[in-house]
């Protein structure tokens, strides 16, 4: 078989695998990509700003709101476009999808809780708002990233019974 033919066969298999995914799994991959890009973008903007600058002087609110808002709009926009372009039979959720969604919620809620506890402790200690806000926001971003990774692992392998 020629090199081009084997590449064509691989692309065909990839396409079949993509078409075999449930709607929820496709949405999960969309939100995984958007979450990772959001986290990397926010850290890439924030880290250079905080180096050598007191936290109280760091401008973080605008990047935080832009990353949050853009992530929501892009994630839901792409998911809506995929939903509208998908055949009707891919729109049905089965029991496995529901169980995997719960796994993602468990993982995500753990990181949201950790971020909230960190923010609470920082508030009690009267630490600068920068650290309180960022502990919450990074908790949300980690929850989004790690919950989508947990769901992706569950879709691709064994998942625990709930």
C-alpha cells in the first residue's frame, strides 16, 4: 500500500471514530480545548504582569473577564454549531453519557470547592483582592480543564459505576 493510501485510510478511520462519538463526547472535546486555551491564555497574560509588581498594582480584572466571556461564547457557539450540523440520531443521550457527565461534575466540583476554600482563607487573612479573585478563577479553570479530561478518559476507557 502506498504512503498516500495508508494516510487516506487513517483519515477515514479518524472520521469514523469522530462520527461514532456521542453528542456529549463531542461537546466535551470542544469544552476541553476551549478550557485549556483559556487557562494558558490567562496565565500567559498574568504571569508577566505579576513578575516584579506588587499584587495590588497588577491589572487582572480585564483579562479575567475577557478570558471568561470569550471562553463561554466560543465554547457554546461551537457546541451550538455542532449540534445544528449533527444528524438527529447523535442528539440522543444514553445512560453512559449521563454517568460520565456525573464523573466530570464530581471532579469539577472538587476543584471549584478547593478554589472557594482558598479564597475564603485568603479573605480571612485579609490578603490582597488579586489573590482572592485569582484563587477562585483558577479553581474554575482547573475544574473546567480537569473535568473534561476525566470525562474524556471515561469515554475512552473504563469508567467507574456510580
